[in-house]
């Protein structure tokens, strides 16, 4: 079990926590302290039920704000993410210590040598990479990055040697080893060709006048050509599929297909056959049918709303990602895959992992390159340019001249909270243009549900207790705010509470996407 403790910056607060653990003879195996005001503890040999009675004692410590379980320690999460990134690199990569011995290598190395990682670890890198004096370089008085032509498995490579320098005290540093990245002549040629290609216009369709959207598009450009999975977070209607498609078009897989599976719209059995296909004879069919994993070979597969995938299908998807192969439904023949995964979700996957509704192994397998699409209310500067672009687009479809936006309409659009985000704006303008008689769209032409807060007054002769009335007010407030802040973290930030407290209240009042009208 692992705990995440949110606390204030007070001298001795960590010692107060440790004193409680010592008093109850709790075997602590790891502790990490984050500069942002969090303490992480690791108890591998204790169950939550055994530790539950100590949680209130920790919460009563002066300066402790919240205590909750967490699936991973920060260092564990970083190691998992770094390992996933390392394994997806197509170039051979070694990590060595200060004596030139191999500490780690990626799959490109083990596949080339046809050896396991365990048999390679501890060997001198010079035994496999010829043509560079690693010992002389590591023993230099001043070590800097170096590049050299080398041989690996009797083939020429360009090697980039990058020293690993770690802090030692306030001002000093020490050498901790190095990372060696090998690039073949073919890979260098591909990169040279890509460098001189005209810049892709796959992201030009996005309106990016706001800082939030500009940041999202800049990050998407950087991760688009990497081959690791991308996990895109964002509320409904923010354009998650649109940016996923742009990432595909800007990647080296752009000549392959971009296929999508909506995990929220299909029953489990149908989703499985759509994803994996089925073999000949299955479902009394004389011929088999390929699934999206086969059809997207060499391209990209979008798993839309991955949080709604069943736990059984999650387990099968995890095995596919781990083994690089799958079997059609009703067929024992393994099929190799060559596909890049992009997943989207409008839900808090971290919270779902904590609640046991999403597999944490799959979460960290998918959450290698994460993008966050900002909500429209975070993109105030983009609202009018988006509206004008939609007017031109819709006017062309309707066969009419583009209309203008009145000043009152502009003010109304900019001040509306947009719980449905860009999709809601697009639909509202299409309706307005379809029914418009004049040449100007006014505030009255835009039909949107009211999101203005309503004030309720309690009769002095109300029935019930104060606690019941407070809970009723709390429930009504949360139901009004939930469409605009459907993430527990966003709603918690809005109300100044922990996301755990908000999650508990939403669960208590039965407030979720199924019970609240958006």
C-alpha cells in the first residue's frame, strides 16, 4: 500500500508522521517528499484494512490537509514512464556507469544482439560498440557530449555519448555515467529527409490565439512523430479526436490508416470483435474478418473514451501492448501488430485507478505521452475566431453569405461557460444560421441552456434539520456546477476542496454523467 499525504510546509511535519508509524511498528519501505507539499509513503507488507485505523491519527497532525492511497510512488511512476519511452525508441540505446559497464539497454539492443537484458547487463559496452575509447572519455577531467562513428553488430552507426551529471551538494556535481544513442545510416537518412520536408499543416486548422490552446498544440507537435502511445485528456467537445488525427497526419505513419473505436458506444462483445476481428468458423461465419488492430497496420488506432472500456477488454488490450501480438476471436493463430495507439478520455483516469475501475498497469502503459485539451472556458481569446470560422464553414454548406456577429452576441458568447465546449459552440451557430433571416447574428439568435446560478431561499418554517438543509443546498450546488466542471479535480479546485472530498460528495449524492443533464 502507498499513501499520498498533502501537507503544509512546516518544519518537523515528516517526523511527526514517522513517529506515528514507529509507535505502531509499521514497516516503512520508502518515503519521498515533494517540494509541492506532499509526502509519499510505501508499506508493501500491509493491507489497507490494517492501516485504516491510523489514517485519522495522521490527519489530526497539525499541517496535514489530506491523506489518500496512491497506486505508485513518484519515483516508480517516473521509472515506468522512462522505461516505456526508452523501449519505444527505434534506435539502440545503452546506459553505462562510470567504468563503462552496461546498466540498461532497450529492445533495439536486445533484438539486435539476440540476447536478454539480464545477460547484457554488467558487460563492458566496448565489447559490443567498437571504434570509440569509452574508458578514456569517461576518465577525462572535463567530460562533455561526444559523437563518433562506431560499429555495432558489424554495421556502421553514429554514436552520441551524453554524460549523466548529478548534483553533489549546493554547488558541486559528479559524473554518474552516460547514455549512448546509436543511429544507423538509414535512420540518419530518414531524419535528414524529414528535416528538409515542408512543415506539415496538420495543426494549422486549430485556432490558437489563447495561451492554453497554443500550449496544447505546441506539445502535440512535439510528440506527434514519436511512436509511443498518446493519452489525450479533455472534457467532452474539446476536440480530442481532432488533435489525435492531426498527430497521426504529422507522424511517420501518416501514409497508413487512421482508424477509431469508440469504447463508450459498443457492448463489450461487439467492441472485442471490432478490435480483434474473428477467425473462420467463429459465429458460424465461413470466413474470418480482420479487426481494427489488423486494418490499422502501419498506421494509428484511436481508442476513443478508453475509460469506458470494460476491465476484461482492458486486460486483453494490455496483453496486446506487452506482447506485440493478439489472436482473433475464435482463432488460436497469433497475429503480430504494427500500430500506434492514441487514446482519449474525458474522465479522471487516476481516480478510476484508485477506485479499482481502471487497470493501473494499462494506465501507465498508455500514459507515456499525455496531452490535455483545454476547455472552451479556458480559451476566451479563441471563442470569437472559432465562431467566425464556424460561420464561414456552415454558410458554405447552407449556400448563403456568411453573417456577422453583433456586439451583444460576441459578449454573450465570451461570457457563456460552454459546458459542451467547441462542439456546443459549433452546433449553436449552425442552428442560428439555419434559422437566420437577416445578415447579423444577435444574442437572441443563439439558443443555449441557461447556466446562470439560481438563488434559492429557505422558508423559515422549513421541515427538517439544519444538516438536512445544508446537504440539500450542497447537492443542488454540485448539480449546477457539475456540467461545467465534470472532472473531480476541476470541481475541487473551483470549490477549494480536495478532489477526494469532492469525489465522495458526488458519490453520496449520486451525481455523475448519467444523472446530470449536460
